[in-house]
C-alpha cells in the first residue's frame, strides 16, 4: 500500500506529522505494518486532520528523531 506521505514533514508537539497526520511511530513502522494496520492508520487520518487543523509544524522530522522512534519501537518488539 502506498504511504500517505505528502513530503511536508513537520511534527507537532505530540509528534504527529502535520503533512500526513501520522504519528512518528506510524511513519517509522509503515513499511513493516500489515495491510490491515496500514488501513487502520489511513482510516484515522481524516479525524486527525480535523483535530490538528490549527496546529503548526513545530519540529522538523530529523534523522535523529527518526532513529529515536526506531530504537523505541525496537524495544517494544
């Protein structure tokens, strides 16, 4: 399934991307997520978009942020 990424990455204070409205953990796990998990994430995006409509990109999605999320998720597995 194609990623919902729109190449406008910027995280709000809760670590949700203000471009695609996925949480950093969902972005990092996307490639390894099952189709059912991806569909579940996609189904949540419209509500998140409405919820975050006034939020701003507070933090650039840096490589360091990505690696921190990757390490946190690896500990959970």
